């Protein structure tokens, strides 16, 4: 399997601020959130367009985003207000989900849709500020399903719930747990409830999974903050580090802090000092779905490389 050096990467787009996740469509466009309160559209020629949210709450900071069939957006608000908002293509915004079971959502990490247009939402932690939860063994993140029956919590107890995506078969919901350092999955029942939790991949030292995607062979590709890794895990459990951009001494310092309980925001952000700027999102795109695009918390462009394996078409591919 391919191993890529940071020197092998190409870059596209410009003036992106905290493009935490990334989506691609057949048209060649890429979509990323922007911490200034909007969505970036990187066109196939590299031109970057930004749609700013109009009428957003104070402190609004899009994190995970979902593209809908009418090319409007759902946006998870990582700002103090939390919740999920709907933004029209012209930027007009309104609340989509602010509470569940009578409980106001905390700063909200991710929102995505599946092929049935159900909405999956992850909240990393119930703690505010959420940095308090960035500890080994802490697990109070939760997952919400929103469908024709309304919104409800369908799973909880995650070690910092991050991206949550239904796989291409539609049978499994996968979720990254950043500080449990694993990718978990659940079988989806007919009523939308979830079966027992399974650990699909447990990661080792220096890996803190954030975003992920699937390839055409069913493998999961995750990106890790801090170590700026891309790891491919096949269905038989084998892992391959395809890319890494990290200083070994820095990683050793982060590992020590993680295990002795002193891990903090400065450790999470330490990957931002590297060329890749703290990887946080990944997707496949291009005409043959063999271009891997990488989003970053601190980078201002999208990095990419070519893969020998095609990606599985994501749910928004034809939108």
C-alpha cells in the first residue's frame, strides 16, 4: 500500500480558516467550514468562494457540515451556543436542532446525513469548556439521530465523539472517538436504533482520530490530529500509516501528557506547527474518486495526493 511524504502533496484553494472537515462532489467542488462563520467552496480550478452565514448567533463557529440535495447546508456549531443550523445557498441561516430530550446541546462537533437523508449528530462531551474532557478514560460524548420520528440520543459514553458516518452499505454507523483513540461502529437496526458497540480499530501512540472516510474496498481512512497521520484500516483489522507529518520529540511529549493527565489544548494544537497544520478531515474526490483531499485546523489550503484505491462515492456525490 502507498506511503506518502509531506513533500509529495499538492495544495489547492486559499484563505481557508479552520477548515475542520471536507466534502467532495462529482462536480469537482470541495466544501469546508470556516471559523469566521460560513462555508468555503473550493472549485475545481482552485478558486475559493465563501458563503457567510447571515443572522448567526454570537460566537457561531461551524465545525462539521453536511451538504443537502438542494445544495443548502447543515452546520454543527462548535461555538458556545451549540446545536445544528441550516444555511441556505444564499447564507440565510436558522436553527435546525438546539436541544434533544429537553436538553440544550453543548458545543456540537459533527453533523452528517446518510442515503436515507437521516441526520447523525455528534456532541464530543457534555463538559463546557470541552477541553476539560480531553483526558484518557473520560467518556461522556453522545450521538443523536434525527429522522421522521424526531431527534433522540441513540448512543453515548464516547471518549470524545467526533465524526460519525454511515458506511456505504448503509448497515453500519462508524464513529471516531478521539481520546479513546479508536474507531467504533454499530449495526443500524430498521428503526434507526443501534446494535451493540464494536471496536473496529484501536490506534496506538500518537494517533488521535478526527475525520474519516471509506474507500471502495470497505477500508476506513482516518486522519489524526497532533501526529498529522493518515491511517488506512482494512476490514480484517490491518492498519497502514500512509502519511505522517510530526516531530518525534513533540509526539513523545504529547504521549507523556496524555498518560499522566496533563494533556491540554496546547498538546492538541501542537500538530499545527507542521506543514500539514493539524489534519482534521479527509475525503475522496476527483473524476475517478482516487484523489485524497485533506482538511486542516491550521492550514489555509487543501492538501491532496493520489490513491491506488478509489474512494466509495459519498452520500453527497451527485448533489
